[in-house]
């Protein structure tokens, strides 16, 4: 149980393109979803937290106009990297949690984004 | 605030060796404790968890015991396999109104045949 599907797994695109990444909880309702960015050989950096039907809460230093998050239902959240540039190239991982903060987060398999 | 201190890697072992990855934490009260594993090129998977003092979480041959007296949650496996090569993260759930999962820095394990 507790499966989170993230799609696509890999994206390569030109600078200036906008890229959408989807995160779905397949067998549970995700009260809260999270988006992380991971740099090589480092731990995960939380970008934003979203609750279904409300605006995402962004961490300090994360541009909300650059990284658009939509959490339209209890099973789907999307991250759109707008007008992507090479410095946005990274590994993006979503997670989803059912219930309160004492419950574990369940992670997707990540999206490798490469901007040329 | 809450924090997790995790043994720094990398750790390199031969197959069938014994593994210990140390994790200690600082937190208010007695939170749940988690170990996550990240295989190369993938996201994180919940490996095991413990929800109260003296609980032992176990999965895939890995174990960790919640020790409140030493504020520790060390990960152990009696006989590692090549397929256990991954990065392991100790983590605390969010506290005090924050939604942030508190991760350790991760320990990279390489198991050689």
C-alpha cells in the first residue's frame, strides 16, 4: 500500500520551456503533498507544502512564480517549472501524506529534469 | 529545534557483513522515528518506522530500536547484500506547527560482492 506515482521520470527540454510534473497517490487520499529538490550527493530540500484545495506554502528562497504548484484533488498535485533554465536542472521528488504529521510521507520515484 | 544527526558515510562493506548506521535525534517529546532508503536514481522509500519508546521497526532484514534514554534510532542489518547499496536517511516527523520532515544528511552504503 501507500504508493505514490510521479510522472514523467525524466525530461529533457530546451531553455525557456515550461515543464509540468505530476504526483499521484494511488491507494490513499493525500491530505498533504510535498515537493522536494535534490542536488547531487545531498539530502532533500523541501520546496513547498500543499494541502488539497488551498494555496501552497513555499519555503524561504523558493520562487512561487517560478515553481507553480496545484493540488486540485486529494490524489493529485502538479509542479510546473515555468520558463525553465539550465540552473533549474535537478532531481525533483514529490511525497504525499495521509493524515497528520506523525504519519510517514510516501515518496514518488522522482523526476530528472535536464534543461539544455 | 528538532534535529537529526546521522553517521557520515560513505560506508563500504563486503556482502554478508554486519551493518550499523547511527542516528541520534533532538526533539520535543517522543515523536515517531523513520528510516528511509533511496536506491540509485529513485525517490525515497519508507524502510521502517517506530512510533514509541522501545518499539523496534523492522523490514527487509533491517531493524532499528527507538531508545529514548539515548535518543537514538540506529539502523542495523545482520548480513548485507549487494542490493542494499543505497543512501539511507534517518528522519523525524514535523513538530511545532511546521510541516517539514527533518532528515539526517544521509549515509551512502556500498556493498561489494
